[in-house]
C-alpha cells in the first residue's frame, strides 16, 4: 500500500506517520518527489492520498500528481483531506480525476486541523484538542481502510465552490499580494526557507533571499522561518497566526524532497 502526501506545515506528515503505525505495510511517498515524473505507475491494491485543502479544493500540486497517477481500475483508493474550516470540493475534485482513469475515490475522510493560512487563525488553546482528536480519528480511519469500507465523500461537489476557490486564490494573490514575497530585516540568511521549500523556489544568498515563480502556495517558508521574517504582500505571520505541527520539525519537511 502506498500513501502519497503533500505538506507545507506538517499536518499531512503527522497524518501519514500515524496511518503508517496502524497500516503496517504502508509505504510513504512524498508527492514532491514525483514532480519530474511523466507517469506514476502504482499496481497496489490499496492507495491513499493525504493532502491539505487550498482555496476550497485540492492543491494544484496534488491535482497535477493525480493526473499522472496510473493505477489499477479495481484499486481501493482513499483520501484523508484536512483543513481549517471546510474541504470545499477537494474530495470531489480528486474523485473526478480518478473517474477519468476508470478508477474512483472509494472513501473520503475529512479532518479539521489548525489553519495555516494566516488570514484565518485557529486559537492556540484549541490546537492540542484538535491534534488529539486527529490521532483517535486516524485509528478509526485505518480500521475502515483495512476493511476496504466505502465511505461517502465529505464536502460538496458544487462547481461553484471551485469558482469561489479560484476567486479566493485571486484575492490572496492580487489583493493581499501573496505573490510578492520578501524578507524583512529580521532575516539572518540561515537558509532554512530554501531547504524546506518543496518546490525549490527559494534561493538564499549571503545578503539576499530570492523567490521564484514556481510556488505551491504551501506557506512552508513563512511558518518554518525561525525569525518570522517573510512577508507575503500584506500577510505576515505573528505569534497568533504562526503554525507548524508540533510532532513535525523542519528536518522532516526537508526530507519530503
Ligand atoms: C494557501 C492556503 C489555502 C487554504 N485554503 C483553505 C480552505 O479553503 N479551507 C480550509 O478549511 N483551510 C484552508 N487552508 C488551511 C489548510 O488546509 C490546513 O491548515 C492544513 O491542515 C495544512 O496542512 P499542512 O500542515 O500539511 O500543510 C489553506 C491553507 C493555505 C496555505
Ligand atoms: S528562514 Fe527566515 S531567517 Fe532564514 S534565510 Fe529564510 S527568511 Fe531568512
Ligand atoms: S516559496 Fe514558500 S509558499 Fe512557495 S512553495 Fe516554496 S515554501 Fe511553499
């Protein structure tokens, strides 16, 4: 069984690790390691996808990966999608991509976790409870996966949500200016942002940090920067909006690549 995952601030990493404890033969496969592949062939009987929700949908990097996935038509495919508030149409987008291959998303499991989008903050006092519930939920999810139980997909299949997500992404990029990433004078040029960036989109020089155009919007650089020295347009992380999963460290993020 292969578990494919993508993470910016560690929630997906914490999830796949817990799943692996219960699903003994599960192999972890970071999606970023398949960026250069034209096709990802997987003949497993059970396949899992673990990803955050971005803009009420799956992240583009997960969409592009799923398009390249070549699987058996009768494979049991499940997804664990997590989010701060709502998965929107994430499960249904995944299912539509799989249907195009003659397969389908047999089971969808949604988990609410702290929101890393900076614009929406999850109060710090609520976070330990969310992480504890996540562990319990993953135990239940694992037992359903082992039984290959079909589970109706959470969220909505409305195309309107996809449109809303695109508007949300446009607002963040153009109005909040998240495309305009830059560092503040607090930057020590330590290089951590360059090493955690899953897209290799950052270069740290002795006196400068340069951001390219190949961004997955994962917010990893902004949250893993030890000095909170990265701005995305008007967004800047502070002690209330900062989030990284407590069971995951920057080295785990770097190991995703
Ligand atoms: C660019 C961006 C967009 C997001 N959009 C949504 C959203 O539409 N709905 C939601 O509930 N959470 C949204 N989130 C929150 C993440 O889905 C959530 O915090 C997730 O658990 C982070 O996973 P990770 O730690 O593996 O990166 C968004 C986060 C980012 C960075
Ligand atoms: S992680 Fe932060 S302090 Fe380190 S180089 Fe990047 S922006 Fe600068
Ligand atoms: S530049 Fe930042 S937000 Fe973009 S992919 Fe790299 S780490 Fe993620």
